[in-house]
């Protein structure tokens, strides 16, 4: 029963009293609803305050956008210290430096810095992009002095505590693992590498790079790149130039030094033809497409026409790619195109995500639309819609002090000129349909496109090779022979000495946080081996598994599994004998009603039950570079699949149980790919299991 409190009752009575005095409005039947929208008003200049500029004695540039409408201000300090300046082999260093800037100075700990800025309702943060590292603060204008003080403290005197370095590394590795499990992110990484090659824009972070970064690297990078000469301080809001200059001088006036000149970057590769890089993601039910090419420097005057053309092609819900691939074909939730500017050479790209079955058709349609916008003059209605959106929405990007600071900083850092922001809408509005087509012809290099497709190559290879030349690689970029897409499984001789009596405990980790547990026990008898697992993952999974194997041949004799998955009963009971497997499985479904699978089928000699993989894979004759194809009976589906186990390398892996030299094993061919780490020392132990595409990891605890 709902109980009303006095405040709620009084509030309702007050509302009723107000409503009672509002006059009733009568809609005349003589005034029908308009059938046409009102005519647009003439384009007016955006109400954008002019900025003022001052050069500080130490080489820092101060830009001020004075606006006293609100008692707040935003300050950002940018350095040429983005990921493009990361040393080779230590990609991600700039991002780690940015994260650590606010984690301590000689006079303030990380907690004290956070408490100080949050105590006045402000914020302080740092981030790294391709070209720049930026430290920002937003406060009420009464606390402008604190914002400048903290900006100066963290940029000049960050201490980079060793424990914070390790925490940052751990977070980076965890984020990287999630990133590599997402097809969209894999496609973006591969696309950048393809179009930029050895140029810094083409490099990506890696587990090895993060592990190679030391505290000395962090302090050295900050000492070299975070220097006042050439830095840009942008302040927007309720403050005068005199006040901003005085606060900047107080915070940075005694700071001296210039960053070293960056070595020349290798030029992006020049493509001679359009081709397709197919990234094999076994078992993926969806595919991601990214296609495009490099474009021009940020100051290129052709940007405005190219921006209109790209808006027409794929800029939003009324664009060609979206309307055709989503609305007409129902192949995707969205397909888009974007024009990207960097300090160096930029790029354009079109993207798609959809079902594997329609990937080849979607790619062909995307190429058809690129050809169309390059050859046909864009109708005036589409040009007007694109300009209307871009011109009309621009004022919304400069409403707050933070937005103004970001827009002005970006324009200055990219070298776009002092009148860029003021004339942006005017230049877009001047683009004609003919200029848009000319820009499309120039920018969309149809005969030299880079096309990246991430998905199940087993389903895609034959379909897309008719569209263009295909290079096949794995998620790590290693070439794959197309013949490997359809492997043949067979018996494997396991190393029985690797299977010994033991009991291991694992923790289930979701996005870096413990979320469950698993115990695995092996009991060895003269004639049999009994393997049991008990798994709990939050409130979603609770199940136990028991397998009985023959001690002499490691052949599975019986599997029993019971439990619940997302509140649905899950059971498996199978017996293996005489070349057959018989039994039943109760398999949870997305509908909420479990499905019963009856099993009675022949299997080839050496076929392995999928529930036995955690026990048997460490007993494979592992060696760097080797691969194995196993026939595996998928108990939940009632079919035999071929599981490929590749020994991708030897790495040191850190788990709660300690640091171990391990084999990195990449498993594919089952429902989802899995990365597994197994100790190199005998008897081998399972150390870590990470399903690809899921933020779930199992790690050995003891």
C-alpha cells in the first residue's frame, strides 16, 4: 500500500490550485494544422565572443574567450605530446602519462587533489589524443585561482608514484583486453595500420608495449614533452584577460623549456589499388566493415566541400548509407561515414556492422554509393539538408565555456586560423552541389581504397573475394592460409604426465573486478581420472560438472553437468562408449525456456567432450608455433566441431597465484574464440582463460 506523506499531498494540492486558474484554450475549428513547415530564417552569425591572445614570456600562448553570462570558467592546457610521440615499442605511454598527472605532486596526494577540486564543485582531468596531451579544469569563476594552481601543480610537478604506475598499467591492460574483444575496435585498429603504415597514426597499443613501459619512461616523457614553449592555454568564461594573464604568470611564469623537435614521420603508404583485408574472427555472427583512405592536412581549403559530401554519404540518419543499408535493406542498425582531421594527414572512413550473411551485399552497396556520389551531381535537396544540419547545429557546440574552449583549442592546435570558428558556417553554406561532387572525386579514392572486414572468414572469404583481392589475417594481423579456414580434426596424443591429482581455485573477473569463482579438482585412480568443476558467476551462473576419463587413454567415458544459467535449469548427461555418445542436454535459451537436446550419434576416435578441454588442453604436446585440430563434441549443441588450438607464443602472465612463464593458446572453432594461458613448467597448470568478445576472465588464485 502506498503511504502519502504530507509534503507530497501539499505539493499535489498546490499544483491543482495552479491548474485551476489557468484559462482553458479553445482550438478553433477554423484554423487547421499547417500543412507546410515555416520558412527558414536567414542565416545569422553565431553569437560567438571574440578571443584575445597573449604570449607569455616562457613561450606559452594564452587564448581567452571572455564571457560573463555565467559565473564559471574552463581552462585547458595542451601540449604536443599525444600518442604520435610515443616511442616505438611503448605505444600507450602518452595515455599513461595523462592518467598519472593527477595522481600526486610533492604537496598533494591523488586523493588530496581529487578532494580539493571536488570540494569546490569543479573537476580536473587529463587526456591524450593522437597529437596532443591536454589537461583541463572546470570551476566556478570564484575559484579560478585554484584551477590555475592545480593546472600548474600537476603539469610541472607530478611525481608519478610507482604504485600508481602499476595501477595505470593494470587498467590499461584490462581495457586493452576488452578493446581487442570488440570487432569494431579491431576493425579500427587494422584500418589505421593499413592506411598509415609505419606513420605514428598507424600504430596501436599492445600488451607487450604496456608491459614494457617503466616509471622512468613516464617521467622522461613528461619531462621532454610537457614544456611551456609551444604549449597552448585556452581559458573561456567569466574572467578578464588581465586576471587570466596574472593567474597564468603565477602558475607557469617561472617554468622554462621547450620540447625537442619530433623526428620526421614516415609517409603513409601509397596504394596502387583497392583491396580487402579480411580479419578472421571465428564464430562471429556479425561483421564489421571499415573502408576509406587518407585525405589531406587540416588546413586544406577543400575540407568544407568534403564535409558536405561526407554528410550526404553517411553523416546521419538521413544520409544515403543509413537510409539504404538500414531503412531499405534492414541489414544494420546504422552505417555511417566520417571525415577526420589530425595535425598531420587526415582520413575519411565509412563503417558498417551487421549480420555475417549480408556482409558481402552490404560492402557491394557501400562501394556502389561511393561510385554514385563521385559521378552524379548531388541533388540540391540533399545538399540543402546536409548544410542545414551542419550549419544549424554548430552553435550548439559553443554554448558552454568548456565547449568554447574545446572548439578554440582544436582550431588553434590544428593551425586553422583565427577566423576559422567565426567563418565556419559561412564556408559550409557556400558549398555547391558541383563542389561537393568534385570533393567526393578527390577525397574518395575509389581505385585505391583500403577495406577492412572483421568477421568469420570461414563464412565470408568466398563471398567477398569476388568484390576485390582479399588478404586473410588473424586478429593479431598474422597472415592465414585460406586452406586453414576448414581444418580437419583427428586424434591427438596427449602427454599423460601433465595430468596429476590437484585442486585449483580460480576467480572470475568482469571488467577488472571479481565477480565469481571456479574450483577444479583432479582425482587420479589406477583405472580412471575424475575431473570436477564448480563455477559461480554472480547471480547468472551456478553449475557443477563431473567427467570420468579412462586413465590409460584419457578418453571421456561420462559427463554430468547440473546447475542454472540466468535462472534457467541447465543439465547434461552423456555416456561415451563404442564409438557413440548417448544422453541428453537441457540447454538455456534467450527465450527463457530451456531446450532439450537428445543425443545419440557416432563419433570419430579421439573425439573430446567440450567440458574436458580445461583438463586436456594443458596435456597437449605444446611448443611455440605448433597448432592442433581436435574433434570436440559440443554437448550443448549435440554436434562435433573442429577446435583449433594455436600456440601463439610464450609470455609471462601475472595472475593472483603469481607470475608464470606460459604458453599463449588461441582457441577457435567453438561457439566463441578463447585465449588461454598454460604454464610452461610441468606439470602444466591452467593459468588464465579469456573468452574473446566477453569482459570475463578466469584467473588462477591458488
